[in-house]
């Protein structure tokens, strides 16, 4: 059934023919997480009970849009940023342990915006494609909750198709001049 639906999604126009009863065939069974991940949940909750208590409900509702550098630094001190990265940058924790930390942060409405893009996107990109010099200079700060990123890929006429971006960086004496238009710098 899942394969049938996936095949029909290949043509976007066919999405309209998928009926409600087809989608009801998807089943997500609850499962037990490994003990290390579940043990971590209690630790994260205890921390959040105190750390997030001061935020008013309106702030907690903003959750991943809430920016608080001190809060991000506290997560870094506990080793909860970059935790799945290999040593020396992280501590090679499992993806399910990170899942527990992120789930609890978002469930509590914690202000994660300061480190969110850096830890979730920019750090892993640097791990995969960065030079050793870039990794040494930037990754420790992300894991400590002290180095924050925003990403400026999207342009008014260029979203998914990043190869079509028109912004340029031209080398000048002593630096670069960047020219272009960007939208969506979260
Ligand atoms: C909450 C939020 C935060 C964001 N933050 C940032 C940010 O910080 N920095 C940043 O640079 N960008 C950011 N973006 C922008 C995001 O990266 C773009 O929305 C994304 O790149 C898609 O571009 P687009 O919206 O122009 O859609 P389009 O590229 O115009 O796509 C429109 C639709 O066409 C489909 N489509 C596109 N190309 C193809 C293809 N070749 N084949 C089949 N289908 C296709 C897409 O799946 C989509 O359904 C953010 C977006 C959101 C919603």
C-alpha cells in the first residue's frame, strides 16, 4: 500500500486521486527507545522544568522562533548541542538521544532559535564539506552554544533551485563584496 501511494506521488497531479482511506493505512506503532535515550529524557525534563519556567506562555508558544543566547549556552554546557557529531567536535551520541533532547525542547516551548540553524544545518554541512581549518574554527563554538548562524540561500526568484541564485561575491583588495537579494534569513 505504501509503495502504491509513493508511486502515485511521482506525478503531483495524481495526489488529488489519493483517498482518505488510503492514507489511513499508514501506521506508526509506538516503540521503546533504547535505555540510554530514555534515561536522558528525565535529565532534560528536569533541566527544562527550571530553565523554561521563567518564560511566559506566549514566549513558549514561539518555541523555535524564540532567541535566547544564554539558554543555548546552557545546552552547550550540558553537551546537548552537536551531541551526535564525532569526536573531537561532539561525543558520538546516537540520533535517538538527540531526538529525545529535541523532542523535549520543543514540547517545553524552549527558546532554541539562537543555536537552531547552526546546530541542525550549518554544523553538519561543515562536518561533511568544510576544511579542517573551518571545522576547528567554527564547530567548537556551535557545540558550546556560542556561535550562531543564519542561512541566506533563498532569493526572490530562487528557492529550491539553488543553482539559479544570482548573488555574487567578488574578490577585492582585502576581502569580498557580496551583492544580491535574499529572502528568508531565519
Ligand atoms: C519557515 C521557513 C524558514 C526558512 N528559512 C530559510 C532560511 O533561513 N534561509 C534560506 O535561505 N531559506 C529559508 N527558507 C526558504 C526555503 O528554503 C524555501 O522555501 C525553499 O528553498 C523552497 O523555495 P520556494 O519557497 O521558492 O519554492 P519553489 O522552489 O518555488 O517550489 C515550489 C514548489 O515546487 C516544488 N518544486 C520545486 N522544484 C521542483 C522540481 N525540480 N521538481 C518537482 N517539484 C519541484 C517544491 O517542492 C514546492 O512544492 C525558509 C522557508 C520556510 C518555510
